[in-house]
C-alpha cells in the first residue's frame, strides 16, 4: 500500500450535512469502538477470554461512519472489523462481552465465542466465518423484503480478500440484476490475513469491480469518518430510491494482525507506525471536532472517562453471568429432535 506523506496532519472532510449533535454521537461510537477493542485485548491478555480477539484498530471510522447513515429498519451483515457498525445498530457491548466470555446467557450460549449471532429486530444479521457468504444472504433478505413491499436497504461488509470469493460474485451479480438495494462495502485494509493486496487481486482499485456488475461504485477515504458517512448516505439514498446496488471501496489500513495471535511479521518495517502517526481515524476526527469547535479536548477526555467506566461495568456484568450447563454444549448445533420431552424438561430447561 502506498504511503503518501501528508503535507499537514490529515483532518476530516468539511462538506457535511451532519449537525453538531450528530457529530458528538458519531464520535462517541467511534471512541467506544476503539476502547472496546482495547478492553477486549486486555481481557485476552489476562486469559479471561477463550476465543480469538479480532480488532479493527485503525479502521473503525469505516464501520461506524457507514452504519451511521442507515435507518433502524435497514439490515447489516458485519464482519470481524465491524464491531463499530454493530454498536451503531444498537447491539450493546455487554452482549458481545457475554459472547466473548462464553456465558450461558449469551445469544450463542457459548457455542460460539465471537459475535456470530443475530438480532433481527435491530437489523443485525450476524456474520459467519465463511468469507463472502453473507452477500447472497443479504441479497435474499432484500428479495424477501421486496416481495413483502418493505422498504429496506441492506449492507454487506467485507475485506478486499473476501471479494475474491465465488459467493461475492454470485451475490453482487444477483443483487445487481434484480436492482436490489444492496450496499457492499469492501474495506481495503492492505492485508487479507498475511496476504498483501497486490497478491490478492490484479486490479489495483477494488471499486472498479462495480463496473463489471453494472452497478454504482464509490471510493472513499475509510479513515475519514465524515467522508464515510456522506458517501454511505449518498449510496443509501441511491439504493433506497430504486436505482439498485452500490459497491463502496473504503481505503483503510489494518494496524493489528488478523487476530491478537498474529505477530504481523509479514508487514514491512515502519508501515504500522506510519499509519498510527499520520492516518489514525480517531485522531483525525478529534482534530476536526476541535478545529470546528464542536468538542474541546477536555470534553473529549471526559467522554473517554465515561466510556471507560461504562465498558468496565459492561464487562464485569457479563463476566459475572453463569457459564453454560455442559449439556447445553450440543444444543443448537446438531439436530436435537431426538431429545425426549421428559429429558428436555428435566435437564435442558432448568
Ligand atoms: C471462504 C473462506 N476462506 C478462507 C477463510 C479463512 N480466512 C478468515 S479471515 C481471512 C482473511 C480475510 O481477509 P479480508 O477479507 O481482506 O478481511 P480482513 O481480515 O483484512 O478485514 C481468511 C483467508 C474463511 N473464513 N472463509
């Protein structure tokens, strides 16, 4: 990934439709996402979490800024880098902590320790591991919505690596042909696990893939949260008014490894530090908020203290919840129709 030296520290785009009140809300989500990741990394290092920890360090603005342009009735299928979009859609940190701690009351009841769960009331269609597979799923959801005369937009988030899969092609193509309001967001963060972008695809601009499907393509600076919001807003307006699908390429950078266990030995020296110093989405937005006199540094610090206390309380609450009953381990995984009603009443429902 090219690292153009900025002449002056980057800020966020000035052209916006957002009010100051919305900016503050947006900032809280951004900061919450950053601090949630930091908290989960600490919990992992304390050996309190059993599963892998996947963070979005350095690319939080893409998930938060784009999800912020959606309406409550819209659907999202996030991926591991999009916890920020889950928060914007109303998923509480405590619910994700319950998953991470593998508690019996977690939506997945400890059969999964990531955020592979759904909350359809909130328009949150849970992610699955299989890259690209959520695109046909979201396409199907939109087709069903159309048949029911429901006005919904759906978003499938994925990395540039996932755009090399067959299901990406099938899903995007079908949505394009049917002019479904699907917004596919490719987060081009430089690496797919340890594979750099140049070894992932021969095209240099992933936005160009839109051309081949006959849909609208937009490219955005994924570390500029205001630009992410505005680009997404225009995509949502376009899709909602019957023009069909949109593909957005968000240019960003993954500052952590694939997950916490990945030491990033494949990353050239100095690259991560460069992005941290020159193109951090949180710093950029803070600079903007301060320049525009929307929030003072003191107010931002106060918000960080409030979020820290909130997250500590959320995590403590989740940790205190009971673990699952061993017998529940196989429930909702296999076909349990063989379970006799008496056994179910006696053991499972207690
Ligand atoms: C179909 C499929 N193939 C391989 C994997 C294993 N895998 C998990 S994440 C990952 C890399 C994903 O890269 P990218 O899509 O660019 O997203 P990023 O992690 O960079 O956000 C791979 C290969 C998988 N989950 N699904």
